C-alpha cells in the first residue's frame, strides 16, 4: 500500500512539472504574422529537410545569404514541395517574402512567397495560412 502511494505521488509530480515544460516548448515555435512581413533578396546557400515543429512534419528549408546576413527560410512540408514540383538549387537567386523571426536562436524567415527567376511559389496565403 505504501509503495502504491509513493508511485501515485511520484506520477503526480511528474505530470505537475511536465505540463509547464511542454507548454513552454510550444511557445518557442514562432508563428506567422501577416502584419510583420518583409522581403529579402539573396542566394541559396543550402537546402535541407528535417522534422520541423513549425510545419509539424518533415519540412523543407533554405539557407539564404543576403546583404543582411544569413537566414534560414522555412518553406513548408517537403511533401507539399514534391507534390507541386517545387525545387531550389544551391546558387539560386531568390526573393523571399515572409515573417522575420528567430528560431533556435538564429534568424529565420517563415516564407509566404518566393520568386526565383520567372517563377513565383506561394507557401501561405495573404493571411499567413499555410497552403500545405
């Protein structure tokens, strides 16, 4: 009986402290803000795919070097890009419109639209709602 109580108390303590930690982690994920959009021009330095808490799935990302420095551009889910044949190459000159933010302590941009050459790709609508 005593062991049952100890397990119950330990479980309650774990739940008590785990909930605020999970809530705090969710707050760290930046949100798209349509009122705070900017446009940058730069060169694609790197293309990567990884599990991204912003898209909630495996996401596609570009590292773009601009006059303002290097920024990681969060595009959308990799499956969305593949479905529509959207591809970027290292060295592409891009114009990215989106919300500037910080993610994992580094400058980031949540892309709404990217222009490369004569092509324009949209990842969110004018209100910032993802198209993926």
